[in-house]
C-alpha cells in the first residue's frame, strides 16, 4: 500500500442545512467510507455554504455537529480522514475572493443550482447564492484535491472549479491541481419518493418525499410503501418508469445486487412486496449507523477533539496554498 504522501487526495463536503437524506448517504457518505483506504481524505462540513439560505443560528450550530457525527457514523475513520468545519479555516474565504476575481459573471449565471435556488428563495436572492460555486471551488483547490466524490447534481460546480483552476494556472503559472469529479453511476442521483422526476433533497418541504438518515424503521417502511410508482405492477428496471426505476436503484445500492438479479428476485411479485423489501433493506442499512450517531452525539468532547485534529491538518495545507496564491497574484509580503 502507498504511504500517505503518495496517495491521491480527496476532498468533499455536505451542507449542514437540513436533515441528511438517503441521497446524501448513497450519493456521498457511503462512497467516502469506501474510498478511505486508498486515498488521503479530507471531509468538510460546509457551514459557510449553508447561510446562502436563511438558517436559524441555534439549528445551524446543532446540525453542523450532527453532520460531523453522521460522517463518523457512516464508517469514516478519523485516523484515516481529516474532518473540519469550513468556518474554522479562514483560508476558504480568502481564496474564494481571489478565485472570484478570476471567475466570469457569465459562468456563474449559467449554474443550474443558482437558477433553481433563486426560484425557491425568490425573497432572498443574495450575492452569496450567486458566488457559491466560487467558494466551492476554493474548498477544493485549497487542498490541491485530485478527486471530489459527489452526486451528479454537483458535477457542474466541479467543472467550474476545473475551469477556474486551469485559468489561474495559465495566468499565474501552475498553482492548483485540476480536480476531477468522482461520481458513481448507480448512486449519482437518488430521486424523490413523491416526485421521482426530481432528486431527493434535504430541503424538500414534503417529508414523505425523502428518507432521512435518522428516520426510524416504521417511518422508512411507511414512506417506501407510499412511494409513487405506476400501474404496471411489474418490477422491471425501465428508465421510462421513474418511480420503480428509482426504487430498484436504491435497492441495488443498498444490497449490491444488480438490476437483473432484482428483477428475477421479484418476478411474479407485486409492488407491495418489493416496496417492503426496499424499506427493510434501507432500515437495516441505517440502523447501525443511527446507533453509532446516538452514541457519538452524547460525547461532544470527542467530536470537538476530532474537529481540533482535523482543523489543524486542514489549516496546515490551506495555509501553504494561500501563501503561494497571494505571492503569485502579487500581494506584498513583509520581510520577517
Ligand atoms: P449537498 O449538501 O447538497 O449534498 C451533499 C452531497 O450529497 C450528494 N447528494 C445526492 N447524491 C445522490 N442523490 C441525491 N438525491 C443527492 N442529494 C445530494 C451531493 O451531490 C453531494 O455530494 N455544494 C455542495 C457541498 C459542497 C461541496 C464542496 C462538495 C461545498 N463545498 C466541495 C464537494 C466539494 C452541496 O450543496 O452538497
């Protein structure tokens, strides 16, 4: 096995802006845990990003620590990965300013997430919502990350981070590693249970549309039972039948079975049996994680200690990058 120095580096983050969903787990956290043996991993709780939408301060504080606990409960070993809160490493905002001066207004105007969120929050289309992808590029480029494991909704942001890195490197000489998105086909886009044409989202006001990582078994079973499907009543992986297709995909991610195996397993059976099986597989996968979460959140001193260690490591890398960037753009540095 490689030494840490030779391993490629991974950076990723989740916004603590609500209750994490099965989409966050399958699209991000589960993959992070699977990657930790082979990569040097840095995982951030993106609290700066969260305030682009109005947050209740006490709730944000709690969700930030809960998100850290969910990272750990998902099986990511703090000995193998660094964890920190974005607001604890001020270099994110410092780099964000410099990168913002190397990002075009037109590029940011094309971001689909900005368009979606401005529609959803028409009363609060703030400048942070617009420049959000620059901060995300700073998160990634600050750590010279090689790979960024995310769901497919973040692909456009990572492409922008690549464009910004390439532009900066060509104007100021090579400075940043140009990152690549790491997106698994199967878990890239977990869809809503109520409207399977839309992605499952922690900000969906309909609680039945999403499975939350901390939902208890009864709720999970009930929500899958009510999941929107169609009238064909045949368990077949057909992308034109988005409801059942999504459930097959979820079942596949949870059990490791492929589409054909699943179709065979439920041949001649109705949607009722299938939905129950998906619900049980989901509850079984989440139960140990929930027990670990309950245990971890009782020990704030331990969580703080993980943060202290992770922040120290992240800050060391971040400081090196920001010094290099400041020098390259021509900021005068006093002689020591
Ligand atoms: P966020 O908080 O919306 O989502 C966190 C992660 O979960 C993935 N995800 C999904 N994957 C599959 N199906 C879904 N329904 C689903 N919903 C969410 C997201 O793709 C993401 O990987 N801007 C980011 C947070 C961020 C970040 C970063 C990510 C800030 N800085 C730097 C990577 C690198 C966000 O809002 O993710």
